[in-house]
């Protein structure tokens, strides 16, 4: 190739590589943040705990990375020349090349080679390696940026396999290795879109209805769906409400307000009502996720991929090489927690992709307000997630509307008035909801609201390191980063090209949604929590790609598509390729009448001492031994059934207050003594008691001491005196 040819090739390479600047900037934020944030914390005289550093980096993505993207995408081109803007963006990408070179020198070369091979197969299957119209072979400048981006995406997606080396796990079974290769090719082909396809012509077919039927039906399976510990934090408050307690007063709820009231109002015992409620939520999210994925390809292959990914990511959590669990077993990590984020993102996507005549300010503000209000009433965490989505979407919406109003000749006063009207609607709705709830509590329940109960668990888990696990900087956090930076890249490019594009409203919402739900992982960075987030992350990514395809294609769009392929393939392979998946998916289901048979039975030594004391299943129990759990089920002689004790004289499981500060524990103990003065039994394990048991016992006995105590080698059962008030 001539010197001029090489020069042209280099310019072409720089131009194409430049489009990856938002991704490169994000990686810089993570890599340099890990180095610089602890230094900055130490400079101001702080200790720089691991959790503090991680939260600082997380917040920096919102307050530093996002403004930097806006500046480079929109303000820099207007403040300087196009040449300087291009140079700045290229420098960001070149610096990433230096970081990657350092990483490559210290990385597993077999892993890197495998990622490169997977990326090559991906771009070939996507049709990105074919020669251009006037070229006899693919150009280096055209292919290399796509290959590198795809390789990075494969490395990020492979981090989902947290229990061992991804290569070792995939190569440990020939069928698994063949499966990932087949899935790679099939998903890549399914994301290829012909020019004849359009969203307007898309209609659900027989295969779609069959897929949806299976997905919805699977949401209502009955076994195995109960994990005693995780379900306890829903069942405990439901039982206490049915016993006469009140949320935001004497009944603490770690996971929300409406999210507890709704299953409480459903028929059946607490276990059945919560199962039915959670099943409905899973079914709704399954439909949302399937349809979002289905829109990526209108051919039959799109239905297959949509079903496979929805089924794999939504319903299963591979925890290690030999254990795969049903997602319904951990409600707090599933759709029950994130349902309103799904609804809000779907609403915004539908709004911006609809015809111009349907995009009215009234429809947007009213729809977003109603969803946001529902999230506020649902739970404090749901409120945080949807508030970020709502705020960013509304900010972009008002900016675009304000610019349109100004161009139409409206005065500043009129524009300000319209903005105030749009903002006042959600404020009025929230104030009205609060007034109504306060009035109901005062007039019907005759108690006041304890607003601290609404937010205290969010504060508990976000401050002081309670329940925290450090982030593995080489682990599955990179799967979240991949999809977050994918959306960031789309948003930055669209802002750079056309700040009036209504899709920017959706991109802002999607960016905020992924960033906000990422706090769930930062708060407790167990690798399985990334799998819990996978459905909402993939939902946001699928919407992003679908909106991106709605208009004129550009070269950088390929970077987004090749990044999404491994993000889809890995959850499918992890589930369908797991050695225990066949047993998990074919497990015999229990009739609803036998649902409680999956609950643990109390040990014989505990049963004997309870019988000795004269306790019965209908009595009120506080199970303080191993405060994470509620009292196990009583066995029914002869038929293998179980009876649960639904009554208590303190919140249950005890950990729900045991983890709170002492002043809050005493508040709940006092209020429950007032609500349930006729106390009951206090059960404690001598082998597995909670930390500082004597302190907790002293707090409980302030309202009335034990009057009779029965014990054996393993257990102590005390009959507690009637509560007295000083």
C-alpha cells in the first residue's frame, strides 16, 4: 500500500475509532476512579473504606461522567472547532489504547485470544466483515474498531460466570462449548435486520403467543419458589398486618409499602397470597422483556431469542457450577423490586417512538407522574430508581419543549409558566397522596405516620457498610458497565447530532434507569446480584437498540450491536448450559393446597420443648434464635403437611428490627407491646443465637419479663409476661 494509502487508512481508522469515545471515557472513569478516589479521600483526612470508595466512584458517574459527556458531545463542538473536538475525542480513545495495552500485558492471553475469536465470529455472523461495494477485501480501518469493541464486550459478558474461569467452565463440557458457539451465531444472525423490516409492519404471530403463554405460565409455578429466609421479610410483615399491625407505625417493612399491602389484601394464607402476587409481577415483566427483545428482529429467529433470553435471565440464577436457583426464591432481587422501573422505561420508549401527534406534553407529564407516584408508594428503593428516571427524562423533555416554545415566539414568562405547570403536577399528586394517607391513618387507624420507617432500610444499607460486600474489580461489575456505557454511547452521539431528537428523552431515562438500579449492586456486590439486575439491564439495552434503528443508520451503530450480542448470549448459555438446569426446569410442581410443603420443618429438639411447654401452632411466637429466620413449620403427623405459626408479638423475622439501631428497635418493641399486650413465647437457639443476645433480651424484657422457661440442650422457650407500660 502506498504512503498516501496508509495515510488515508489511518485517517479512516481514527474517524471510526473516534466514535467509541463515550465508552472510552466511561472506562477511564472506572479505572482511574479506583486509583484516584482513595487518594482524594485520604487527602481530606478520611480512612477511605472500600465501600466509601465504591460509592464515590458510583456517584462520580452521575455527577462527573455524565456532565463530561454532555460537554464533549454538545458544548465542545460549539465552543471550539470541529477539528479540535475530533482531536479531543481521539485522545480519549488513544488513552484507552494505552490502558488496554497495560491490561493485556498482565491478562490471561488465552482469555484475550478467546474474546478476539468470539468477536470475529460475531462480526462475520452479523455481516459486518463483508467487502464494501468498491473493495475487494474488508478494510482494516473499518473492521478493527468493531473487533476490539466486540472483544471488550465478550470479556465483560464472560464476567457473569463468577464461580470459576469462564473458559474453564465453558470448556468443561463439550455440549456447553458447542452451545455457546451456536448461540453466538444464532443471536448474531437474529440481530441482523433487513431493510424491508419496520416496526410499523410488525405483528405478533403464533410463535409469539406460544412463547408468551409459556413465559406467563412459568411465572405461576409453585416449586421450588420459596427460600425461607428471603420470603420471610415479606411474609413477616404480611402476617403482622393481618394480625392488626400498621405499616409505618408498629410494623416495619424492609421492602416497601404497597408492595406489602397488596399481597396482604389478597386471599389465602400469607404464603399463598404472596406467591400469587409475585407470580403476577413476574408475568408482567416477562411480557415486557419478551416484547422489547422481540422488536429487535421481526423474523421467527427474533421470537426464539426473545423467549430464550427472557426465560433464562428472568427465571433462573446460576450461583455456582452445581447450583442454579429459581429467581422466585429471592423476591427482593427480582421484578417485585424493579417493576415500576420496567413500567416507566416502557412508557417513555412508547411515547418517543409513537407518531408525532401522540407526543403531547400532557400525555407525557400525566403518564410519568402517575407511574412515579406509584413507585413512591411502592417502596423507598423503587422511588429512588424511578425518581432518577423521571428527573432525567423530564429535564430533557422540558429543555426540548422550552426550545420549541421559544422558537414559536413565546415569551420567557409564558415558557416559565408552562415549565412550572409541568413540574407542579407531580408535586401536587405527591402532596395529595400524602394528605390522603395521613387522613386515613388518623381517621381509620388512629395512629400517626412514622416517616422514618419508610426510608430507614435504604439508609441502613447505603450507610455504614451494613450488608456490604466489596466489588471485585475484575468481576461481573463489568457486565453492568458494558450495558451502561452502551446506552451512554448512544445518548452522547444522539446529543451530538440532534439535541431536538425526542429519542433523547428515552435515552436519558434509560441511562438514569441503569445507573440508579446499579446502586443495588454497589450496596451489596455479590455476583448473583448482577444476575438479578440482568432483566432490567437487558430490557434497557434492547429498547436502546430498537430506538437507534428507527432512523438513518451510521457506522458507529455497529459498535452497539456487537456489544449487545455477548450480553444476550452469556445469560442464555449460563442457564441452558448449566448442569442442573434440566432438573430445575422439569421439577414436579406442587398443587397450591400443598404449597407449604417446601417450608422447612422445625427440628425435633425444638418441637419437643415446645410440646413440653404447652405451646400450640396458633400461639404467638418470637423466634430470636438465628434472628434471620421465622419459626419453622410444625409437622402434621401422618401426611407430611406443615402448619405455620402466623401470630407474633414482635415484628418478624426478628432481624427486621434486630439490624436497626437500638433506638428504633426499642420504638418497635414498645409499639408492638401496646398493640399486642398479650405476649406469647420467646424461642431462642443455644447453638445459633444472634450476636449480643443478652442486650436484645434486655430490650425485649423491658415490656415484661419471662414468667416460665423451658429448655433442653439446644433450645430455650420462655413464656413472656403481659406487656406493661410505664
